[in-house]
C-alpha cells in the first residue's frame, strides 16, 4: 500500500483549524454538535487527513463570533477561506482525489433528495398535529434540523462541483495531424483514475458529508442559526444581496400573472421529470412579495400541485423572520389561516435573540400584529426555556409580551414560562 504524504497546505489548514477550535467554547455551539455527531471525523479534520466542507468552517466561525464578536470573526473568515481553498485544492490533487470527489458529490445529491422528501413528510405531519403539545414541538425541532441538512447538502453540492472542476486534468489541446499528443498527458489522467482510493466516509449530514446515516433519530441540541438570512436551496450558503429599504406596493394583477406563469412552468417541468429545475422555480417564487403567496397557493392547488405548495412554504420559512411574518400575515388576510400558522411555526426554528430583534423591529415599524403572531408561534412550539431567552434582549419590553402570548396558548404554558423567566432572573420569585 502506498502511503502519501499530506500536502503542506492541508497541514497548514489543520493547524489553523486547531487554533480556531482552541479559541471557541467546545462545550456549546456548532463545535459541540459536530463533535457529538462524529468525533472521529472531526479529529481527522484537525489532523489534516480530511478537509471539512466550507459550511462546517463557517459554523465554527459563528462559534468564534460568540467569543470575539462578529466584526473580528468576519475578518477572520477571509483568512479561513483562503487557507481552506488552498488545502482543498492540494488534497484533491492527491492520487484518488477525483474519484473521492465524485463519490462525495453523488452522496450529497442523495442526501439533498432525502432531506427534501423528509421535510415534506414532516410538514404533512405538522399540519395534522394539534396546535399545542409536545408532538408539534418535536416535529418543529426535527424540521429545523432537516432544513439544515438540506441547506448544507446544497452548499456542499456546489462546493464539490467547483472542486471537481479544479481537480480535473485539463483536456489536451487539439493537435495538428503531424503533432503527437503531449507526452504523459493521457498517462497522468489514467494513473489518477487507476490509483483512485475510496474516500473515507465520515460524519453524516451535518458534518464532513460522507457517511450514510442509519435513518434513526438523533438527540441534538436546538438548532443554532448563524444568521437571520435566507438559507434555502437557492442560496447555496451565500447570503443574498440586502433588500431595499423600501419597496413600492405590489400590484395584485402582477401577483395573478406571476402565479399563472409559475404554475405553467412547474407543470411543464414536472411533466418532463425535471425536478431540480422545478425546485429552482419554487425558490424564485419564494423570494417574491409575501402578498403574492395566496394567489400562487390557490392556483397550485387547482392545478394539482399541492406538494409544490408545501415545498414553497418551506422555502419561504427559511427567509428572515420579518419576511416570514409578513407572508403569514398575507396568508391570514386571504383566509388561509392554517397556511399562515404553519408558516410561522416553521419560521420560528431560529435562535431566540433573532426572534426578539424581529419582534421589536416590527413593533417599532408599527406592525404590532405581525410581531404578536410571530411571538405567539414561538411560545407555542418552543420550550419555556427557549422562550425565556427571548426576553434577554430587553426584559422590560419583552417579558409582558411573552407572558401574554403564553397566556393565549394555555394556563399551563403560562405557568411554565413564568417559572422559566424566574429561573433566568427576568421575574421576581
């Protein structure tokens, strides 16, 4: 068996990764989740044997931001990206690198397909679940992780495709009839394929992206979201451009026209078996004004595309919380109250601090009903301990609103929240 020396770039990145992990709280955040899921794979990355996907590094930088602040972590991101790209490129050029990339790319495609199907199933179960109780909370929790699986799989598909392009030997230039091909060109490509070694499969959906999970449920902490930015398939891990500060009110006729065109495109793509392109169409529709959703939902259902409506709501729920609240409000105003509630329940699968910021911002903008609906959904589906964390941003302002939302859910939920707020120091004993 031939033993290959690790590239210098891989070692340099491993040292950087070890230093990064030494500056964060290993008992909390994404590092703790990755280590719980796959300590062996994490160790391989720290040793330079494996190169973690970039989304894993981004998550660790999010952990760093909790310690050093967002500004420093953002500056550190540029250095991390450069070292990661150099290490991945050098690693992929090792014998067997191309085959390993192809295997992982195929695995991520299967993972993306599975996550999408599982999300649809969870949404169906969540819609049938009574509005209160541990069942809805459990399904919402699992849906948050499934959305994370899907977003990571899409980001890794894009990353692996790019790495594959960089690692693929360049095609030999077309030779004149009298000129022989460049010596060794074909031989090198053949050797790369012939010496291909099977990639080490590590990690599962949330880590280094190369091991089939057994499909069983895994006990994991509440999902921490790095940023309140759209995280659906259309973004591939790259934040979109910021929305304009103010947009003109959309024309209802535009909503009807857009719905007609979207459904026509989806019907054609579904009939031709082009599911990936159909999903892109849904992602584009999710980015439109929330007031356009009711018209599209009605047309999708009339056309027998109810499953696409479910997927569309999932994509909308991955957007910033303020946009989720606006879309839910539009659905409720159009009489689609169940869809609005479902959308809010999906949309609150994000950190308490982001919910608090959104609620206060909506109130400051004169949108108290939207803020109240978002807070009510959070109180309904999250644990009392999670809900109490919302108050940390501004206890004087948020504690009364949280208690009012809990009171509307049930007396027992109010009692549990009062206890959690007392434990957190936001209420007197």
